[in-house]
C-alpha cells in the first residue's frame, strides 16, 4: 500500500471510529439512565469494568479507563451513594480499598446489557459469526494500539 492509500485508509478509519465513539457515548448515556435515573453517563463505563473484573482498586480502575483518579473517585462516590457499588477493604493491603458492584448494581446492569445485546444481535443478524468475531478481534487490536502507554 502506497503512502497516499495508507493515509486515505487511516482517514477513513478515523471517521468511522469517531462516529462509533459518538454513538457509543449516546448509548452510554441512555444505558446509565436505564440503570438508574440519577446515574451520570460517565460512570457507566465503571459499572461495565467492575462487572468484568469483580473488584478493583480505584487507581487501577482509573488507569484502565484512562481517566484521572479524582474523576474516578467522584464517579465511584456517586455509584456508592446510589447503592450500585460498594467499597471493601483490600485483603492484600489494609491501607487500600477495593470497589465492587453491589448485587443491585449487578442486577440493574445485567438487565440493561441483556436488552442491549438482544438489540445488537438483531442488528447483526445478517452478519456471519465469522464477521462478528473478525470485527471484535480487529477492535481489540485497535484498542491495544491506542491504549495509553504505562
């Protein structure tokens, strides 16, 4: 691929990723309100991460999400106030705490995700399983490529 073709391919990717991010942000906003009407949309990603890992330190959560610890702490405080998450002592370090979803938080998130996945399945119904897996693999590679350096 020549330099011009490569530049055009990168520009096309930038356009499509930008559109995907805007649509994902809109989904995150509506997903947050479906989990709890008072939930800030920016905390929805924390719910997803905690659901995936079980429990995590605030600093590790902030690093994974690529946001500052103060922002993460503020969002976690809201999740705790709403009864969706709780802080527990870190068994490996008594000075630190872990954050995890409460049963209610997990149940609410699961309900929203179930509806979202059904919608996505319906929209991708005409795609082959191979195409869906290929896209997931390529998006994973893209996420790895653009992840912040440690």
